């Protein structure tokens, strides 16, 4: 199997970390979505990453579908067995992915539209969602003591992206959230090396 990814993509980071954590060997192939390579478009008509390519089987996208595939392949190591605990993990993942969506929307608005065409009220609305979500996470951090789940990997990917693209704009007033990766790294030894590789 191989995963088409970008080093800066938080959705890719979530899947890459999860696969390593559960011991599933996947070849990681750096992919430039702007170049629209045939391997990407042939395996995901949306032209987005990450995409998990399997020999003789249907490719898998987006990151949530890949995460649930990895969970099944690992015998259920990525999500809790009990329904309520699993729902908590899935909701945390949805929140973190949703916040990431808002952050990427802000980046794209600034990067791909001429300055005079950027719509600041729309950027502000996305940032308001981010602020609400980060404040919620600051007050409701997940337990990170024994086992990691899909929600934890989504949170780690979110914080990594915040540090990459929004450094100095979020952590000062959220010390608990800013310190959370230290707890995460105790259970996921590859965290620091993956951050530096990105």
C-alpha cells in the first residue's frame, strides 16, 4: 500500500501518524496537488490528498475513510470498542478536522486570491470558528493517558498545522492546549521526528 501525501497537509499527517502507531507499513509518496499528477487524479477524482492506494483494490480517500480502514486493518486499535467512547473519539476527530478546514480556507483565501479580492469578513468568520473551537478544546482536552485514538491523531495534526501556519496567533491564551502535544508524544514516539520531517 502507498499513501499519497503532502508534508504540510494536516489530514495526511493524521493518517501517517495513525498508520505508524498501529504498525501498518505504508509507502509514503510525496505528492504535489497543484501539479495534478495522473497517479493522484486516477485514484481520487477530487484531486485531493491523502489517498491510500492498494494493490488490486479500490483506493481510499478522504482522511476519515482512511482512518477507519486503518482501524479495521489493525483489529480495532484506532478507536475505542465501547460505543460511547468511540463516539467521543469520532466527535473529537470531526471537531479537529473541521477546525483544520477553517484554517486551510483562510490560507487559500490569502494565497490564491489577489489581495484586493480577498474578503476579510469571510476570513474573520472562519477565524471566529477557529477561536470557538480552540477555546472549547482548551477547556475540554481529551484524556491522554493510556491509549491513543483517531481523535488524538486529528488533534495532533491540528496543532501541528497551527504551529506551521499560525504560530504566535493561538497558543498564548491556551496553555493547556499548547502543552498537550507533550502528553501525546509520550504515547507516540515518532511525533517529534514527523514534525521535523514536515
